[in-house]
C-alpha cells in the first residue's frame, strides 16, 4: 500500500501554462451585473456567477458570497476554478479542457517523486524534469493507449482502440526548485486532476482489500405506471484497504496517515498494479486501525473515499 502526499500548487509553484485565464471578463467594480452574469477573478483563479443584480459587490468577499443558510442575501456564487486552474482544484469531474495540448510548468516546493493524472483524455503525456542548473535530468513520454480490454483472441481481433483515463508515475527525481514540465498531447484534451507529491510506502496490500464506488445518480419510479426516470450524476471510487505493516514501521505509517487525515491524497495498492481500479484520489473516510504485534507484521485497515 502506498500514498502520494501532495504538494500545494499555488501562485508560487505554478510557473506557466499554455492555457489562458480568460473564461469570462474580469470582474469590474463599475460594471452593473444582472442575474446569471459570470465573471472571473484572477487573484483567486475562480469563476463567479451573479445570483442578484449588483454593482461594486466584490465576489471574493465572504459577505457577498451567497449561501442559502448563512448568507441568503449574497450577490455571487463561486462556480468553479478557472479552466487553467481546474487541474489543481480537487474536483475530478470538472476537467481542464483544451482544443489542442495541455501544458503546465510547475516548480516543485518539496521532494516530488510521483505524479498522478485523473479523468484524462489525450493520446500521450510528456514529462520533463529540469534541475536548478537548467539541466534536463528526466525526459519521458507515456503512451496512453489502453489495451486492457483485450482478454482473449476474440477481443484481440475485435479491439477498437481505447485510451487510459488515469496514469500514475512514481519515479520522478524532483527536488525543491526543480521544474516539472507536463504536456498532455492530442486534440480536445482534458484532465480532471494532476497531483504531484512524495510517494510513501505504508505496507503490504492484502488480498482481502475491497474496491468499489458510490453512485450519486437518482432513480425515481412513477407510482402510477412504474416507469423509472434516471438522472445520471457523479460517482466516487473507494477502497477499503487491508494491509500489513512491518513491526518496526508502525509509528512512521501512523504519523503519515495522521498528517493526511483531512487532506486529499492519492492512495494506491501498488505502483505496478494498473488494471485493478486500485488507485483512488481521496481522503480517509473510516478509522485507521492496526493490531499490535510483538514481532512480525501488524495487520491494519483504512478506508479511502474518492473525490468526484
């Protein structure tokens, strides 16, 4: 069992991108806005929508943000991050969209040995790491062709092609101040989240680990005729990990899990396993429990709930 402890991508570490931040016009204090008008604020990298006619009401101020319970008179509602920043907003289901490539350059703030991509749409990914002497020390391209549906001779000859929607890389040599350049190639490319950080090994994943997902779609049955109306909505993956920890390693593992207890991170059964749906970007939803042993291995359990 492993976890990628994420580094924070902010104005300091976000170096550049080929994506502009011009989803809508920037908010202007002198403009009269009407309901449903949308604006962006570059300082917060956010899109806001007017829920009331207003002028000179800054959408970044808490007193102006609408909340049905705590602030029903607020004039603005935050809709999402801007397209340029959606790769780092902890929302997998609201992806960055580009007609061509998606390019990011990130200056890492800490030891960064892994990177994960979720909700991908592209043909390949190029990753380059440049050190503080401007020397390229890592330059690799990853083909996103997905052949996991080929399970026998029939599917081999009838395979119509497909692309991976997730990718995790765990061999980055990136130290503080190194620059990671990311390019997602293709046309009409997308990415829901990019998570960079340090890979930690927590233990040995056991065979009774359980994977699954929670569906938030609604199914309503008509009481008269029995017809069913289905509204498709998002879903979140989960993993109920069962794993073993080395006798002398329990304190280190517990410290890492405590540190990440309220932080979305990438949890994975093993970096070498890519076809078992055993990688989740999410947070601890159940209790961490470990049985103490005087020798050998501690048995442990941890449930992870994925983000949408």
